[in-house]
């Protein structure tokens, strides 16, 4: 696991923002990263739809005969091994695992069931890896699949190693226009011991009795495409939402977009890489969400999914998004969670947001998205 770090990277360029953390053992650090464009591989068709087998693939040379090896390719997250799901087709049908054997001439590549894992040490070198599937009935019947890897370069680096927040990268977002009891207070974010501390507290600000914190890189650091990744130890008490997300730098929320879906009139205007609450209703999970709108600004169905922490909620975990020209991938500790294909980016770059947000105070029923809190649990750190 990457240590407390916030980073953003791009293919051929790399960004590291570094860590966000709390100031005691029960508090939380967070980090995020962004990577530049992960360009399409001409040799391996890295962004073809998962499990899509082209006609030319099913009619290969005599050496492959009736067997075709398909791979769910994805860019992966820098620093992590990449695991690929594989499928073998025999006579255009998915083959039983006992009907073939998987292998690679590259030392260190491992196989488990229908999955192949390439260690980061191999990925980092950039040398191609050839996967091979051979028929158990006839070793002359086989197919190979080439994996190629791109280099990442840093586009931003913020280690939070000073004694104050780097205002060249970060701003405090203004309070949301609402009637809630909380406001965004700049005093709730600071750098300490190489970490960015976020706090929610009973600390009056702008006429409100309670305050929390939203940080953003709007108009300071923006990027189209890349890998945005954050190592975060989330808040563990109270009705709070710890979040790491992306918004379009230009335009208003719900009226500006990062990419469009080619198979529908849906446009994505917000990428939530992490949202989570310790509230019981969340049942030890975190959520990833892609907020969509129609081209005319009307609401369009969002995609969202919750994922179990298991026994890792109290640990540092890395949440990542790799956004390319025609696909988007979400990861947790380097493991692929979700893939979106068939997209087309707009010319509106994304900026990064980090926040620790209070939910609803126990005295009110407003805004119960992330549960309720009481004075007794404050302050809360992330």
C-alpha cells in the first residue's frame, strides 16, 4: 500500500499531491495522484470493449486454429501489480478451464484460474509481455496475447512536507449555498508532520455553529486524462463524508461535463472516486459514482456502486481513477473495480476535490446522506 499520499498522474506525466492525515492515531491521512494520457496501444488494442472478440481474431493463422485468447486490458495504477481477466474461446464458445493451459515466457507472471498477474517490477520496465493459451488436446492449437505498458510521468507533486498548505495547488472551496447548519472553514485544514489534516468541528464560521472543510485545485491544477489516485485513512466516527472527486474546471455543476457516452445522450459531469461514511447505513462500505446528465442539462441515470472494506476500513487504502480518451477505470488498492468504455472526452479538464463533510446534526433531519452527528463526537479528523 502506498503510504499516506495524495497524487494525480498522467501517461508521460505524473502528479503527486501527497498525504492528508489526522493528527492522532485515530485520525486519518489522505493522498491523491493524477497521471497524464494513457495512449492507445496499436498492437494490443488496449481499449477495445471487454471480452470483445473481433472477426479477425476468430480466423487467425494456422498456428492458432480454433482457439482464441481474449484479455480484459486496463492501464492499472502505478506502483501496483496488474491483474487481467482472461477468456479462452474454442470454436467461438467460452472454453472450460480444463480444456486449455495458460502460460507466459516472462518470468514472474503468475496465473490463478482465469486471471494473469503481471508484477509492477515488470510493468515499470515497459517490456511487452506475451500471454499464451494452449489446447490440452493438441499443443499445436494455441493463441498468444501481447500486453504492452506505457510510462507515467509526474505532472504535480505535493508532499505536504512543509508547515502550511501549498496555496499554489490548493484553495478552500466556498460554502455550498444551502440552509444547513455547517459552513466551510479554512481553519479546518492544515499541514502537520508531513500530512494534510482535515477537521470537522463545532467551530462557528459565517454565522453557522459548525464547520467542515472542502479543498480544491480549481484553476490551479487541472488535467484532461490521467491517473488520479489518493491514499486515504477515512474518518471513523460521526455522520461524516470523506470524499475524493473530480469536477470540470469550467462551467457550473450539472451544466458542464468531462466526457460523453457514445451510445447514449448521457454526459458525465462528476467523478466520485471515493465517498464513505462511518454511519451504520453505509455498512462498512465506500461508494464510487459517475454523475451523468443529458446534453440539455436534464438528469440522466448515474452509475454508482458500493464496495466492502472488509477488515481494511481503519487502514490506509488507495483509491484511483484512470481516465483515458475513450475509457475510464476505477481501482481500490490497485484492484480494478469498474470499467467504462465508449466515451469521448470534452475539452474541459478536471480539477481535484478533497473534503471531510458533516452530515446532519441530530437536531435536524436535513441532509441525511452520510448520517447524523452530535456535539459529543466532535471534533472529527480525516
